[in-house]
C-alpha cells in the first residue's frame, strides 16, 4: 500500500508539473504574440516622409521636403518595447536667385515605445523621444540690433517628447479601421540651461502641448499573385496635428493663438499599386514656424505632394 501510495503521489506530481509547464509555455507564447501585435501598431504610427511643395508662406518655395528615415533598432516579440532612430531632415528650396536651400532643419532623434495593456484592439501605450534640432550654421543667432539673423544665424535646441497613445481598431468585412489619439508634452533642454542657442531665450517656445489624431482605413483587395487570396492594404488616412506653446514667448499673451498655435491637417490616399507611398494634400497654420531660424514667421499654408514610410504598409488581420 505504501508503494502504491508513493507511486500515485509521484504520478500526480508529474501531471501537475506537466500542466504547469504547459500553462507557462502558453502564457509565454501569448506574451510574445501581444508584443508582436503592438510592434505592428507602433510601426503604423511612425512619422512618414513628405515630398512636394507648400504655398502661403512669407518666403515662396519651389520644393519642400520632410525626409524621415525610420531605422527600427528593436522590434522583437521577445521584448515589450520598441526602439526607432529617426534622422529627420526638413528642406525648403526657396524661389529666389539661384534657388537656394539655405539652412535645412536637421532633427535626428531616438524614440522608445512601450505598452501599458494587452488589448491590440484598444491599445494603450507611451512613447518617449529625444531630438536635436539645428540648422548646421555657426553664425551669430542675433544681429547687433537684437533681431534674429535669418541669413546666417545659428539655430540649436534639444528637446524631449512624452506622449500617451490610445489606438482603437475595428475589423469589418472589407475594411480595417484604426483610430489613434496621442497627447503629451514637448520639453526643451533649455529649461535647465542646456543645449540651445542663447539668443532664442524668451523668443522660442520651450514648453509645448502636443496632440495628434489619426484615422486610417485599410481596404480588402484580391492578392496580385493569388486571386483567391484576400489581403488588406492601406487605402486612405486623415491626420490632425496640434501644438500650443505654454511658456513665455516674447510678450505674447497665453491666449494669443496667432503666435502660439500650430495646427495641420493632412489627407493621404493610396492607390492599389502603391507600396508604402501615398498621395497627400493638406494645410494648416503656423504660429511659430518649425523651420529652424525662421521660427518668428506666422502664416497659413497649403501643401500638396507625396508621402512615404513604414507606416504605409499592408495591414494584417
């Protein structure tokens, strides 16, 4: 009886161990699946490049371009976070003698995304980013009379962006709908006296509230190789970007939206033969121009062109 009892106990312990191991393996696999799904969501929210032209600014242009190279450094289901480097460069080809580019905006950065829930259809996550912004010029930022030297003046600032994201996905028979909201702060290192051209102090916004709303549709198509197979490709997208300067900005009142508000609305449309590329049209208002040393300009603008990036990829289902 004792031998039988001993054998029975060993068998029971083995079964418990096997069951626990199976549960652990299942939980481990499920965690990797969730990480992988969130990595796809992060990719779909990466900033895209733009190539075209803008109209309405005080300095006429022949071409404007915002080149964003998304170098994904960490994207693995083994880890619950995602890391991307973005060597962004903004260029304006001015409609002047010699068609000068003058001073591009160099904005290299690094961003980390990490999730706070496990629901891919109602994803919640944070992003933390660091960016450097300069025009690569070493001349004095201010003229002797105190005005900003837009011809050869140095522009430099470093900033951090903290955003909370809420992404809601709805699957329908022929559509995948993504509704993404993001909001947070942009904080410049000048707040602690670091990494900025000192002539910008009191004239440039160091604290900014930021928000983005993005509504995108992926449409069902027949696979180009196998007509019996269905795939979901990006179709169209609407994106609204808002930014408001919160700290001291010259002598402008806090409610002076003409100098503190930046707002832009873009519409993207992808034709069936486009891969990671979309036609784009948009417009908005800049209270403080984001193009380096020209930050004192305020104006409404209209833009048209094409856009490309990892975020315009095929949607899985």
